[in-house]
């Protein structure tokens, strides 16, 4: 039986006697198979599973994007129940950002390129809310989707630097049969845009295959991704990247692990995806 709690105090009380270890799955709701895979992993590894549902206003640049973000709490709670989640924390804004709230957690270099450059302030919002969640839940483990690869890196850096005791665990991206990575934003795609969206994954696969055939030039892999994306009329490219998997600096020559990533707009909807080359 899933228990839904709303305040910081209720959450603390609920977790006081909970069996350890505790697994945390932070979400912004509109749950899909990707979130289910995180919950299943937590259920396997932890004695108590906590899902948080909070559309975090501080990580959205434009108010319109925040307002447009899809929400359906009743459906989300039913999904948590079907995954045997123990606690759902679905707080109002002032239980997360308490009156007088005046702290920002700002991660440095790893938060600057890619999504950080495209969405100023985004990672400050993410790091701040995740620091609050880590503090409140005190989980042994927290699970995040590898689809947001830079987010995982930012949160890992923050947890290490601030000595937060929660271990950050990245879980594989879950995809539709045609390769499109699951995302709450996919719901905004028109039928035509939805049909075009798997081009993100095709571009990554094409670049990976070039790399597997021995291509070591970062620019050649970026060009390959741009070439595949250009085949899709509805795709407006925000960025393509072939970067060092530890620092995220763009690579001329690939020697170690590298992260291929891209951000593409379909009308007003912006999608991201990535592929790690070990
Ligand atoms: O990935 C998300 O859904 C959000 O960025 C997170 C980690 C829940 C923080 O609001």
C-alpha cells in the first residue's frame, strides 16, 4: 500500500522507522516506463522505496515551459501503487521552498556546456531541489535516468562535493520500439512530429557505428549526427556534441570514453538524447 505524504514533517515521520536501505526516485510526475524502470530497480535494491513528484519551478527557464509541463497526479500515484512504492512525497511548492528560502546550489564546470548553456539556470534549479530531496529523505541510493546524462553528472558532482551520503545511480534509457527515448515531453509532439522524432536515436546510432568502425575524429562524429538530423525536415537542431565523458569538453580527437549527445526541437518541443561510447 502506497502512502502519499505532503509536508516535510510527514515525510520525516513516515521515514523515521522505515526499513533500510531507502531508495529515492526523484521525478516531476507524468510517469512513464522510464520512471517505472527506476522504481523497479529501487524495489530490487532497497527495503523502502520513496518516489517524489514535484514539478520544480526553479529548473524551468520560461514560465510557459513550466505551465505547459504535463501533470496528472492521480495517474502518477496509481503507477507508484502498481510498482509497490512505499511512499510518494508530492509536496506543495512552499514545503520544498520553505518561506524565506534563500539558497542556491550551483555546480561549476560540468554544468556549463550543453544543457547548461542552452538553458541558463536550469542546473542550479536541479541541483538545489535534489540537494533538498537528499537532505529530507536521507536515502542510501537515488536513481536517475541516463537519458539526462549531464544531469546525472551534475548531481554526482554535487553529492561528492557536499559530502551527501546518498549514492547516485544512473539507469539505462528506456526507448520506444522505434528508438525514441521516453520523456514526459513526448506527449506534446503532434503525430507528424512523433513520426519524425526517432531521428535523434538514428543520428546517435549512426555516429556510434562510425566510431565502432574506427573513426576517432570528434568533428566527424558531430558531422555524421548533423547529416542524419538534416534528413528530417521537422527537426531543428539545437546542438550536437561529442564530448569527453568526464569533463564534457568537446573533443577533436577521441581517446577515452566519450558522450555523444544532442538536443533537437520539433515545433515548441525540445528533445534530448545521448549515447555513451566507453
Ligand atoms: O529529471 C527530472 O525529472 C528532474 O530534473 C528531477 C531530477 C526530478 C529534479 O527536479
